[in-house]
C-alpha cells in the first residue's frame, strides 16, 4: 500500500498518529498481539464482537468525527487488513475535518 495522502498527513501527522496508535492499541488489547501493516483481522482471530470493541476504542481518538466507529467496524469486517482499516479511518477523519483528499 502506498503512503496515505490526506490533509491530515499533509498538514501534520497528529491525526494519522492518533488514529494509528489508537487502532493498534485497541487491536493489541482485543486480539492479543500488535498488528503489522499486513495483519489480517480474521487471521488474528477476530470476530464481529472484537470488531465492535476495536472500533469503539479506536474511535475515541477523534470524538469530533461522527460515526468513525461505524466506519472502522465496517472496515474491519469487510477489508480486514490493518493498513486498509487505518486508511479508511483516515479518509473519514479527513472528510469530516474538511480536508481535501
């Protein structure tokens, strides 16, 4: 996957760092091992309940972004790969905060 290029990453790394750290911490806490970029949610033993837990915990990093938890949960269940989940989350943050992707 190429580097994520959103206003959050162009204008400062805070949004990217916050989401990446929160998502990785939640993944590790729920699934028991830290994710790599290519980690697969299902191969790590993830279930729909785990997706809800990870998404709700990670979304706390951006309380101003409505439905970020829904986006992250859907991404975990549909995309599964950590890097893709992070990318979709960053795109949602970027759109909500008025960035230009």
